[in-house]
């Protein structure tokens, strides 16, 4: 057969051989990639689990720090949220819908060049009620001090507040005994009084004994018809003291001879209206007085917002302190893994001799470190969530639990495992296979 006749067959055979080699190479690459992405990692997980079973006590003691740290993060956040909820509920009990208008300075110059304070008036209150929507209760407050006579030649220094019947609603007062004066008492200028509970005990021994008794203010007798108290302790931030007597505003004007008021209180129908309404109230009152006069609209919403910010900051600080426990446990994991690498030096050498790559060795020990920290984080998270949930389930107390605290605890556990497991993993990966096989 001629040489020219053989050339097509040789070319066909060469082409077929090249295609077969290309397919074989591609198949090998796919197999290698599959082994590295699935088989190798699954083998690493199996080795990590086998290593844990071989040294259960040592690994459990190493995990203890992660358990405590993860549980601490969740419990600290839970305690912070509980304290925040309690404080906000306490402040809200004082009056979250209240707006308190105060006069802070400024004067009116008279014709003889004398100046007098530019106090608010009852007409200011009426103007605000007419122009600002959403107000459900309001009260002026007129304050003066006097020595009252309780009989038997005994007198007591006291503070009298002239207020309207709606003052009880605005200031969230609790009537302990008797009743609060009503609109009929105010319109009839009835000489009645409601005294604070500590003062009633001081004067008459008990709240019930004070009802129906008489006190004399500037020679005018007043009949005590009720005893009240603040529902929540305001820690001295209220105008009500332990020697306070409330009388109708219409009667209190007789003692001052003026229509001015020291403060004006408003109560809104919804807490969301407090901030915009306070700006409207302030604008109405300013428009009725001199431009140089200074007035302030005080609301509990501002205090509640500040308290919420303080509680959040304290929670963050305490949570950062709890992270210290995780860092300490991370150091424990690193020391344990370093000892584990040294104890398994011959195993590392044998694996390298059988073809394990540096990447696989590094991944094996890094996986073991993350396995340790993550298992500790899981156990700590379960314990941290179990305690507040159990308290909320077994008791009537409502304990707020943040799911983000569990996510943060688990994520931090993984990060700690990666950070503190990197050094032992790198040390194991760079060991010389020849020297490791000689290690005793």
C-alpha cells in the first residue's frame, strides 16, 4: 500500500487519540474538583468528628468557655431589654401623654418703668384648648405656701396647689381615700381640699381618719374630702411634695388675687401626638406674650427617649464585656488545638505521605477549631435562651428575648473558631512530612 494511502488513517488515529486524551484530562479535572469540593470536605468533617470522640473530655472542657460566653451574651442582652422595658413602663406610668408648660423668664415693663414677670394665664389655657386638637384634659396650677391650722393650736407649713378637677387625670393621681373634687365643687367655689397621703398620716394618723376633718388656711376652713398619692415615685421630679394640699383653682385665686398661673398641664389622647402638640402649644402661648418671654414645653416623651438611649448604651457596653469571655475561650481553643497538632504529628505525616495537600491539612484543623467553637456556641445559645423563656413561661413576668442576640452569639462563635484556629491549622499545614514521620 502506498504511503499516501496511509496518511489519512494516521491522521484519523492521531485525531482520535488527541480527543480521547482531552476527554480523559477533562474527566480527571472534574473528578479532582469534585473531590476537593465534596469528598475532601466531607472527609474533613468526619475526621473532625472522630477527633472529638477520641478526646471528648478535653474538648468538652475547651468548649466550656464558649458555652459560658455565648450564654452570657444572650443573658446580658435579655437583662438589658428587661431593664429598659421596666424603666420605660415606669416612666410611662407617670404620664406619657402629658405636656407641662413652664414659664422660665422674661418680664413686662410697666408705664412707671417697673418690670413684672410675664406669667401665663388661664386665658392661655383656654386658647390652647381651642386651637390645638387632641387635648383630652387640662389644668392650670397656682402655687402658694401657708401655715395651716389643724386644731389644738397646732400649725403646719404646707404647699397649696390650686388646680382643676382634671389635674387628677393629667398627673395620673391615685385617690387613696375619699374622692377628688369635681367640676361642681370648682364652679361653686366650695372650700374643699385633697391632701397627699404622707401628710394625712402625719396630721391624722391614717388616710381614712383624714376624711371629713377640717384645716384652716388664712382663717378660712377647708374640709378634707380625699387623700391622694402619686401612682409612681417621681424621685422629687414632681411639684407634689410630702406637705401638699390640692384645692380648686377657682378658690386658690382668692389667696393670690391674680389670674396668673405657674404651670399649665395638658394631656393628649395619644402618646404619638405629644411631640407635635407640644410645639403647637408652645407657639400658641408665645404668640400671646412678649417675644422676650421664655416658655418651655416639657414632655415625658423626651425623658423616655433619653432613658431608652441610656438603656441601649448600657446593654451594648455589657454585651462588649461579655465578648471578653469569648475571647478568653478562643485562646483556650487555640492552646487546645496547638496541643492537638503536636499530639497528632505522626498522623499529619502519614496523611501527607498518602497525598494530602497543605490546603487539606489546614482545612482539617481549622474545621476542628470551628467545630469546637460552634458546638460551644450552640449549647450556650440554647442555655441562654432557655432561661428567659422558662421564666416567661412559668411565671407571669414578661421577659423580652431578642433573636438577634442568638444570631450574634452563633456568628461570634464561628468567628472566634476561625480566628483562633488559624494559627494551629497553619502550623499543622507547614509541617515537613519527612520529619513528622520520624516524630516520636
